[in-house]
C-alpha cells in the first residue's frame, strides 16, 4: 500500500521574494537611491541611462557584461552600465541619463483548462458511475473511490482505459477558471484560482488543487490541496546568455501525487514558468512546461496564451520532467 504523507499548508512555504532588485536599477537611479543589491546574487548594480552607440558596454555582448558585473562583487562596488566599470560611489555614476523607467510588470499564470480535456471512451461502467459529483450521494461515492487511490487501492480502475479516464476526470473536475483580461495581479493572486503564479513584482506561488469530488472529504485533500513547491521555485539568476530570470515551479500536492502513483505507476511531473529580462530591464520572453495552459500578461494586459498539451502526454513524462535553472539558456 502506498505510504501517504500529509500535505503541508501553504503557510509552510511563504510566497517567494520577487525579481525586483536588478530590474529596478533604472528606477532607483532616477530617484537618486544609488545602486541596488540583488538579494541572491549579491551584485550591486545601477544604470545611469542608456549609453550611446559608442559608449559604455555597447561593444560587449551580454556574457561579457555579466562577467563584468559579477567581478564587482569582490570589491563590493556597483557595476556601472554606462562606463562598464566597477564604481564605489553611492550616487548614480557617470552618465546622468534620463531613462528612469521601471521594467514592465510581467505576470505568468498557469491554469488547467477543463474545456480542453476530453474524457476517453471505453471506461468501465462502475468507474464512470462512481466518478460523479452532481448530488450528495454521488459526491460521497466519489470521495470513497478517490480516497482509495490516495492510499494505494485502485478500486474500480481495472484497465489502461480506466486509468486514462480516471486521470482525465480528476484534472477536468479540478480545473481553473480562465484568468481575465486585463488583470489586477494582486487580486488574481489573492483569488488563488491557478496552478502557478509568477510575477516579477509580487513573487512566485504554487497554487492548490480543488477537490474534484466537491466534498472536502477525500483523504488528505480537504476542499483544496496545497501544491508542492520545487526547491527551485523563486530562484533568481542570470543565464549563460545574460538573461535575468525568475523561476516558478511546483507539483500537485502530496495526496494528488499518491493518486497519480496508484493510477499511473509513476511519479508526478513538474510544471513551471520562467520570466526573463535582459540586463536593461526589457522583457525578453518566457519558458514554460507543456502543461497546463499559460497566460502571459505585460502591464496587466494579456499578450499570449500557450495551450496545454494532452494530459496523458504530460503524465507520461514522470517526475524527471522538471526545469533546473542550469537548463535555462
């Protein structure tokens, strides 16, 4: 019988600090605050304005700029993007530029699109009968069946088709509402109707999964099941290509992971999104997993939606399907 560990509450993993220090360099310099310090990398950096075509770091590629910036760490100085040197002054440095505009607010929301999930045909009648949630009797029977799966008992799941049906049903009945356009990032965050929330101002959150039986009586589940945070969630760094990134990564909660092991005989794949900026604070793109659906917002407005792959293809990836920061190009 599959051992089951009680999922911890969301409060056990506070929202990760956002990617603001490096990206607010222009805004801080314009306000006269001097250099800022990245909380993880320890690099003090400011940008006194965009240099001209023959000035500053314009002849260096992003890797060389990054190496220069990292070299300033030893002396405790700031990296001056205008003169391309380390500078020990506390002011804005040599350029006196007028830019001062903060980077855009980028939000990436991962959500399960229930309408994109089709239940496969051919599952046995008993399984189809217990996976219902329209009335009190159905809800009670559903909770008993899914609780069996949490504890390692396959119950009414007999064939491979049953297995596929059960997995699809669980996702379809714990799906999220499509996020609106435009959004209020803080309101969306508070609403908690997502699988992942990644924002360069508000930070990163791994969302919960609703009880598909709609009862709150599934073993270890409650009304919702807290997501499982990856060790890389909230990771902020500079990629080999010089992109400044923020990782948001997690899995479904522990009870849901136990269900997946019972039904599919494999560990649960991870989901993730990555916000990327260049060293000037311009949004350059995002990375995301094959599942679920990802909506990307810039300054609260929807700019892209990346549809989810088939749930069966995603589940087949297993627990080795994960983004490690060193894989970010």
